[in-house]
């Protein structure tokens, strides 16, 4: 974005006292876009500046990475405000500040890529997004044991068992996942801001690759815990919540009968749910590709069917989850999971990730550091919705 495009917004910003500028940064950090919509208790001049800057900086991430707060380059900010320290309430002695960024959807897509469980839950509505991380109570109901019966004429209605509601947790919270710092030379940021609009693709927009690297780091850490996390210091993985399991003689000795028994162990209400699938690593799929099942005519058919292009077992899709130990499993670890994981497993995340920009911490290296923080949690709410085959 060219310098002249900031216009009146830049002049308003530069005309504000330092205390008002820092107050704006602090409010943006703590409340994000709500600062604009709810009309905070600020002076009229500050509010006008905030609104104008919001409109002027639609590019958001690019200008924040390249220019910093207020639409100024690193060099311009130091020249015009030599005594202003870019510091917010959450950064302590690091000399940085945090502001909400506009790449939430890109992070969600990256999480889907790295975590098959996140993708499943997102597809079937099992990802809750909240504006805060305050604890939430989570009730659960498993009514699969009750059904309707015919009512004969002139007969009293028979009372059945009441559905049983259970409180899975009274405090379903989120965990903060923070990347390590990514240090970028200020010469790169300064040069990128001077190139001019329309040339970022040729140069390589630093906002794109900085955001991409940090999103990938978040996704790797979250994906591992969504699958197998213990839940004590991070997300609880769906594998951790498994309570129903069959056993195989060894990690590489899964049989057709094992798979059939696993499928039949899950209540039909979940086994026939649209989200029902097999989850396994590539190593277990390779073992299953060598299995066959027979028919009354003596013919045999491969257990794994590729007629639709994607692997299916007994008609249900196979989802590759590399976090399942599979053939490398030790005693008690899962080889394969079957069921409707999105029915029994819930993910919660705070709406937007936060990008942290440390402008001064590495100034003696002439570098700016970036980190990303995302708050997310998960919990098993209905363990009967899926089951596993484990190593004996």
C-alpha cells in the first residue's frame, strides 16, 4: 500500500498524543474488532482515527508486518516517535505489542490440512468457536437404549427409562498454543514497504510467508494433541478418550474378523452416522490391503475398496491419521479407530489467533520477531460413539 493512501487517517494518528496512541494499541490488543463496533470510551478524535485507520488498512496483515502500528514503516515510526516504546500489556519486557490479525480462515484451513480429526469435526459441526476462553459446561446424552413401541387400543402407556443426561465437564476451556519466535531482518521489512503496490508477488510478500510459517507451526502442535494429547496440559486427543477397545494379537496381525468385530461393536446409531469412518495410519492401511473376505459362493473380495478413488472398508471411508501408532503400536495403543468421532468428540477454539510483533527485543540484531498464539481445546463427550482395535 502506497504511503499516500493513508491520507487523513495517518494525519489523525500522528496528531494524537502518545498516551492516546498507546491506549488504542492496548484496546485493540484486548478487544480486537469490538473496539470499532462497540464505541469505546475514547475521545472523538481518537475514535475517528481508529475508524479511518481500520478502513485504510484493509490489507491488515501486510501493513502490520511491513509497517507496524499506525501505518508507518519501522523507520518512519522511529523517526517521528523516538521515545514511544511499542509495548502492550501482555508483552512484559519484550518490547512488543499484539494486535488481532485478519488471517483466521487461513489458519482454519491449515489446521484441516494437518489434522484429519479437526477437518472431520469442522465438516460435521463439532468445532465450537467462542469469543472468549471462559470455561463452558458440557452436557451429554446417550439415548440409544430407548425406542418407541406400539400402543394397543385401550392400554395404559408404559413408561420407559428417562434419558440420562450427564455433565461431561463443568469447565471446558481452551489452551494457549504459542509458536517459537520467527526473527526477520528489518532490512527485508523496510525494502518490502518501499517497493510499492502491485510488486509484492515478484518480491515475495513477507506477510504471506511469515503468516504461513507461523500457521504451520501452530497446526503441527495442535494436530498432534487433537489426536493423542493427554489433556492435562493441552488438548485431549480423541484417542485418549477411547473407552471401548478390541485387541489384536500384534500390531501387524489385524484380521478381517477384527475389523468386522470393531464395526459391529459400535452402536448402529453411530456406525451409520454420516460422519462414521475408519481412522488409521498408512501402515495399518497397508496391512488391511492384504485382507479379503468371503461370500456364500466361495468368492473372496478385498477388504479395502478403491472403486470411488478413495479407500473404503466395508463401505465406510478410510481417513489417514498419521498420529495413530498403527504397526508401531505397543501394548494398549490403537491400531485403528472406527465410529462417528465428530458425534463424540468436541473441539473449541477462541475465534481469532493473535500475531505478536516484537519490534524492539532483537533491535541489537536489527531484527523484528513474530510469534503466533491460538487458544484451542478439545474433549471427548460421548465415548460410545467410536471404538478401537488396540495392541494386546
